[in-house]
C-alpha cells in the first residue's frame, strides 16, 4: 500500500550513530556503466545514482545520497585505510519521523516514493513493513526514506 506522506503525524528525531561513506566514483571509475549496477539496500535494489555517495550504517545497511546532503547532516571525522569517510551525525541535524502502524499497510507492507529507491511505474519506491519508520527532511518534504524499526531504535533518538 502506498503511503502519502503529506497526511502523517510527524515527530522529530536525530541520528545518534556514525556511518561510513564513499563516493561512487571512487568505487567505480567508468561512469558510463554506473546505471548497469544495483545497490542492495534494505528497501530493494537501487540503480546507482551518478555522483552519489554510498553510505554504510552500523548495522551494515547500505544506501546512497548526494555528497552535499551527506555533508549537511554529518561531520567527516576521519578516513580509514580503505578510503571510507567516517561520519559523525551533526547534533543539530533533526528530521521528521513517523512510525508506520498496521492500519497504514496492506498485509503488513507499504511503500513510499522518495529521491532514491527501486524504479517503478510511479517513481522511485522504498518498501517497508508495519513498525518501520518514515524519515523526512525538515527542509524538503519530498525527501523521504524508510528506516527499518531495529535501525531506528538503535541509531536515532526522538527529541519531542
């Protein structure tokens, strides 16, 4: 079932755990074939975005985002021996969040349309299950993403 995010009851949260990030161009030199490869994310297999950064969370979860967005939300504190940036969340970076309950799902499942996701006839879909959360950029209501329940509970904190 598709969830339309404009009608949700949003709360505020902040990320509390670091991540690792690396620009795709450093992983794949030939940009002409980038759209031939998929990134295995929790929401599904996504086509690699030109210029995107691959992020790896504490649970080993992968996603992609643009470098400017990453740097707006995280401070790069180090670079490891493999060239991965170690990124700490900025304490002032807040997001909107909404927990998805079973009444918002069909057979316990839902999807939203976001900036990244699995290509479909109606846009880029991200899939989730009842109990997961939807995150939203406070400055851009169209920038939404699914956060698995376990990951949210271990890496985010509600602020009010």
